[in-house]
């Protein structure tokens, strides 16, 4: 497996070809998820081979946005299946990566440790200090796609989402859950002031 080669290829492709009105689902988001996957993979004691597969899945998990906005996970798998053989990934490895990518469909229903790690890494920012900066990028993106039309509607949606969300791994829960609860409280206070 030429992991470094495929990483360079897909990040360049995302930077060059993703639509300009994607403010959240960018190459930087994929790299952010990759960093979280590396952290959680080590904390959850994932084998070195599985960690490479997991990191590859992180790089490709939103690549389907190159093709379509909604239900992009299947398109992400299609791209992975087209590109990864050229970088020495076996059919068995690609199938495993594909299953991990599909675990990021909403609502998340991870079936194993690798799925749980990617799902947690994808939403790692919910419990980080940069939550509001990243969150507003997603609001802007959804606003341009007609999903959410007002900031108040966005924050109401955020309250619901944060109330329903739970991290799947012990590592993510321990690292991020307290801050995620604080963000939920802060949004509730904003809504109480009639944003």
C-alpha cells in the first residue's frame, strides 16, 4: 500500500476540484478527520495495518462531494474503489475501507471499532475549542444549499443534534464530551437571548 502517495493524490484532488461553496466539507476537514483518526486509533490500540486502512477511509470519507452533495458516501466509496488499486491496495483492503466510509452515513450506525473511530473523528470538533468557528462554516454551507435559512434555525438544529449525539469510543468521550456539553449550554443561552 502506498498510503503517502494516495494521501497526496486525494488531498490535491479535493483542494483543486471541490466546489467553492463547500465551506465545511473541504480538504482541510478531511485532514482534520485524519488527525482525529490517528489520535483515536492510537488511543484505542488499533493495529498498524488497520490504522492505515482507517486513515485511508478518513481521507476518502467525504470525497463523494466531488460528485454530489447529498448521499455522498456511496460516491466516496466509488472513488476509493477506482483510485486505491493504483496505489497497491488489495480488494480485501478496499472492501474494508469502503465499509468504514459507509459507517459515516447519518444516522451513524458503526458496526465495529474502526467504524466507531471514524464516526467519532468525523465529529471530533463538537467537543473542541474551535467548535463555533467550524460550526459556522457548516451553517454557511447548508445555508447556500437551502438546508437551513437562518442563524436561529441553525442554532435550534444544533441544540437538537448535540442533545442526540453520543461519542462511540471511550477515547472520544473522555476527551470531548465535557466540552461538547458546554457548547450545548452556550447555544441554549444564545437561543434564550433570541438570536
